């Protein structure tokens, strides 16, 4: 079934997985669009180095929380998993911060340079 998500009784019984998007560029936009097709996933926060970029991204995607620092997103206790879509030379250190913040993490490749 191309283009359709499969919903089962089990997925409906699960609470939504709360996502944070770290980095508000084109790749993060594409990932956020894809998450909208995943049952029981909700993006509840985004962060960029510039708060105006984070705000614009949040408005575009209907995200309630936006931050001008990565640490603020990582420290949000409601966020369970963080997608890291930033430039390659910072991914390792930010990925480690996310893990140390007790978050599940998805990193764009490469992990480090």
C-alpha cells in the first residue's frame, strides 16, 4: 500500500512518541514531514542556533515548543527521542549530549568527521 500508513489496534493503544527536532534546515523539514505519516508520533519541540529560525520552523509544522539553543530542547523532559539534523562537524558532540540527557537519538550520517 504505497503512500498509506498501516494502523493496527496495538498502535492505537500506545501513547504518542514525543519527538524533538534539533536543527531546522531542509533535511529536518523533510524528516518532520515524514513523521506526520507515522502513527502515534508527535513533534513537540524544535531547536536552532537562531530562535527566529526555530520559531519559523515551529509555525510551519505546528510545533508548540521552539528553542534558540540545543540544550533547551535536550532538557525538555517531555521529549523522548531527538532527531539531530545539523551540520556534520557538530553531530557527535550534540548526539552525545542527547544521550547523556537520557534521550533516544537519530543522527544523520556521518556520525562524526
